């Protein structure tokens, strides 16, 4: 009897199609993110338009990469990395407007790993760069807000068991980000730039309302 490889061929072709789709979407997301980051320097309607285009593209990404009715399964190719980059960008924008961490419920189609890698770990590194940038104009208050959020993240992420996976290696970046922000704050303090007293008080009040979405983070453990 002749061995029928029709089903195997269909599976291989289907896998190839999924990989190609993931590649094409990854490229589009990368271009859209670059456009958004450039538009953020301008702000206003330019940024709103770029963000809307990115959000529309991500809806397509989440729709096309869902399989078996489960939108939280691993994605083909390197598309998960682009999703992480998207979440990281949205998390940074949310921080700039609120000083807080954007909750995972804002991205119901993202996996837990994508949220942790993008919004939590990746954002911490962005905040380190943000702090260094604000330090150049001696804005100790903004550096302090960034340091507090990264410190809160560090404390909470210590509760997770990342083992030796990719998240464990990325997690080390949070420690370096926190060290950078603390060093910047120290250097500002010794050169005469102090944190505003009223801002300190408001930060204490904010601790009661949580900079982190604690209940949602707890659900990820």
C-alpha cells in the first residue's frame, strides 16, 4: 500500500502559512511602533492618530493569532516579542499620564508572559532611561515617581517563581533599572536637587490607592 502523506503535507503547509502570517504581522507592528514613538515626541493629534492605527493593527494581530478559541496561547514565530513591545509602549504611555502600572485587564488577549515581560519588566528599563532623561533637567520629582514604581515592581516580582526561563533572565533588568534610578536620585540630592515636600506627601497618599494593580498581579502568580 502507498503511504498517504496528504494530512502531513496539509499540516506542514498550514504551519508555514501561520509562520508567514506571524512574520508579516511582526513587521507591520514594528513599523507602527516606530511611528508611534516618533509621534509621541510631537504629541497631540499626531500621536493620537498613530496610536489609533497601532491599536487597530493589534486587534488584527490578536484576532489572527488566536487558535482553538484560546487567545492566550503562545504565538507563532517572534510575534510574541512584538506583542511585548506593544504592551511595553502602552504601559509607558499609561505611566506618563497616571504614574501607575497599567493593569493586565487592559489587554485581555495578551498572555501572562507577554504582560509580565512587556508591562512589568520592559517598562522598568524604560523608566530607568526616563529617570536619566529627567535628571538632565534636574526634575527630581519625576525621577522619584519612576523609582517608586520600579521599587514596587521589584518587590512584587520577587514573589514570582520564574525558574530559569526567559522571564528570569529579563527580570534581572529590573534590579539594574532600580539601581540606576536610586543612583540618579542620590546624585541629584548631593548636587542640591531635592524632592518637593508636597509631592512626597502625595506619594504617600498614593501608596494607599496602589501604584500597582495588586489583585491582578496576584492572579498571574
